[in-house]
C-alpha cells in the first residue's frame, strides 16, 4: 500500500499537541466536533530486540514498543453507520455496521474493517473514526498491529466493552490471519497492547505470561546506551514473503518429530535429540527455534543484570541464526548488521521482525552514534543506493488515551 498524503500527525510535540492535531484532522474529515465527544487513542509499533520466528512456535520473544504509533479519533453516532477515514491514504469509507467494507490483504481497511467485523455484535451503534499514524508501513515495525490495537482499544474505551488486554491482542492476531492473509504470531499486538514505558517485554507465547524488563536508560535520561533502529527501505509484504512458507516448513518438521514423540505440541517442545530425525533444511529451521528460545531467556537475564555486552553478543548470534538457519534475512540487512558490528562501541546488531527486508536494530554506546550512522549509510549506499532511515528509540510509548 502506498501513502498518498503525508501523515497529518508529524512527530515532535507532546501529547496535547498530538491530541489537538488529531482533533483538528477529525474536524476536517467529519465537521464540527465537541472535544468531549471525540475519544483519541494511540497504540505503538514495536521493535523486537531478540527472539524472531519463535512466537508462532509458542516460544519466547523480547520486544519493546517504540515512540511511533497508530492513532485513532472516534465519535459515536446515533445510527448504525460506520464512517472510516484514513488520513495517510486520503481514503474515506461509509458503510452500515452490519456490512463492513470488503478488504484487500495489506490495505489499511483490512485491519480497521477486520476489527469492526469481529466486534460488530458488541457495538451499540455506529461511529466516525479517523485513523492516522507514523509507524513506517512495511518496515517490520508493526504498523499493522499498532493500527488494529489502536482501533480495538478506541472502540473498547468509547463503548465500554471491557475487553481484556490479552483478548485484545488475540483479536488483533485473528484479524491478521482472517483479513490480511498473514499467519503471524501474537508478539506484535501483545507488546503494542501490553508494553510499558522504559521496559522491554519478555513474552512466553505459550502461556501468554509476560515480564516487563527495565531497558538501559537512554542517553536522554542521563546514561548508558542507545537503541538504534535502521530501516533499510527494502520492502516486502509479509503475506507474499517467505513468512508463511517458513511456517509450513516448520509444520512438516513438527509432524516428523511427533511421529516419534507424540507429546510434542509445538517446536517449543523440540529438543536437540530430535534434530537427527530431520532432513537437513528442517534441521536448520528447528535448530534456530531451539537456540533462539534459549538466547531470549539469556538476553532477559543479561538485561536484568545490566550486562549489555552479553546482551549484544546474543543479538549478534541471533542475526547469524536468522541468516543461516532460518534464512529470513537478505543481503541488505546482512551488510548493515556486519557494517555496524565493525564500529567501536556497537554492542549488538541484528535484523528484527519477520525479515526479508525492513529494519535492523543495534545496541550502541552514545559515543558510537555518529560512526554507526556513517557505517549504516555506506552499507546501504553499496547494496541498494539509498540511505537508511535511522531512528533512535528515546522513549517507548504504550497504548493509551490522549
Ligand atoms: C512478524 C510477525 C510476528 C513474528 C515476527 C518474527 O513480525 O507478525 O508475529 O512472527 O514476524 O519474529
């Protein structure tokens, strides 16, 4: 999907500024509006620090939210009509609640309409909804999970639906499966809905229990380390990439393991002893899952102990495994990770998210920032002739009303 108009909610400015911008965009779209009648909410995108391609095997992940969000401004109507407006795409849709618009995988409507469709029996009436956001689309920073999370949250808050946050995350995941054609795991909506400021989130994707782990203080708050995200600009749609293919390969590997160990419910339960049963490609995939799960738990311990060198080393190993065993990286991301690793003061570098393009994430000492930026730009210039967009994650937001 391509953006027609730049976002009306530029970054910068505080919560009040953002709320005022959204109210004014809402008035432009829907006419005069009393501020008390318009609910404004946001849900953040995420960057995964470690633990990729483990969530749908009921494994462990350690993502954090970022300061880029999806925004919703919402007002109830006294009829059964839903009017949806997306500022980023300049598109407006009007429909009866009983017939949310047909969706195209990958389009913003898939997420908004998908949520409305799933919730429609619980909605007391129609509404006007403006959606906007500044999470880069298709960069692997979960713009879609942020959008569906913001829509679920705003409808929940406006109509008092009392949706449990974990059920909200499950609902967003279902929307991806049913309306966007991506068999994704639960990591992205879970952290968007349940992530906390100043913390990463360790999630056990089987029990859905989670633990909030303090992040290194950012230089803005007086110390330690920077979390740097670099968007290669290489885009893939998860639905068309190797994502669903990896899931199918792993399902076949699981079936082979289950023939000798029927108690194994998912690759979370696989063990090193199962590897010899598998053909070489499946063996590589399963080995990634086993070792990545272990790395995530070590990384959580390292973060708690403020052993950032150890954390960085685990990030590097994770990248190698995603590149060589799960094979979801690409030449551009590999080059960026390698270039960053050669910079003094960069502790860890890896691709993040689904892969096949998108972003890398780096843990760096503040003194390394300029050299890291240079190394990433040179790397992208060589591989695909376009500078990366670089974000330093100074704050991480949570899902909330503005
Ligand atoms: C995408 C999916 C997630 C997860 C990651 C890989 O972001 O949406 O559920 O599987 O890829 O870790």
